[in-house]
C-alpha cells in the first residue's frame, strides 16, 4: 500500500501528484492489468524481445540525428 503524508501548508493537488508519481514508479496499475489474464511464458519472452528491438532501433535513430 502506498502512503503519502500531506505536509503542513501543502495543497491536496500537490499531494495527489506525489501519490500518482509513486504509484507509477511502483508499477501498481501495470501489475494489476497483467494479472487480469494469463500470458504464456513464450508470449512474454516474445513481447520482451519485441520491446528490446524497438528500443534498439529508437536509440540508433537518435544517435544518427
């Protein structure tokens, strides 16, 4: 469970922003979505390879610019 204490003289909006940032860093929402359905290990590996290839192409295109 993520806890965010509101500091004195801090607005609720600022505290909400800190909460959202912490939630994103913990990847809580992503984990919940992943648990909704089962994915085979071979599909997970295939997806990881696909993401790695995309990242590599992206970095190569950034270097060439």
